[in-house]
């Protein structure tokens, strides 16, 4: 597996906002371009999509305690993406 570089780090830092369609056009295009050529980051983004979808389905199926959704969103935003920073 290839070692991630600065572009991967930047992409993964923006991935949640990218998946939530919250990026401006310049950054969105940059992330899309990187994802089109980096299988490792694409795999991580795909995992996040599936995880968010699973959480959304489970939260819809069951009564969720107040504040849990916000805690899950915060956790998703801060969870380690698996990027090797060292």
C-alpha cells in the first residue's frame, strides 16, 4: 500500500464536508480530482459513505436518545481516518 502524502492528508481533512456537499467549488473539484486518482482515499471515502448511511438507517429505525445524533456527528468528524501521520 502506498504511503499517503500531503494531498491525501488535505483530502481526508475535507472528506466529511465533501460528502455533505459543504465545500466551495474550488476545493470540491480538487478533492474530486484527488479521489479519481487515489484508490486509498477513495476507499476511505467509500467507507465513510457506508458508515454514515448505516448510522442514518439505524437512527431512523430506533428511537435515539436526545443528543446522540450530535455526538455521532462529532465523532464522525473527529475519528481517525487511518491516515499514517508519522
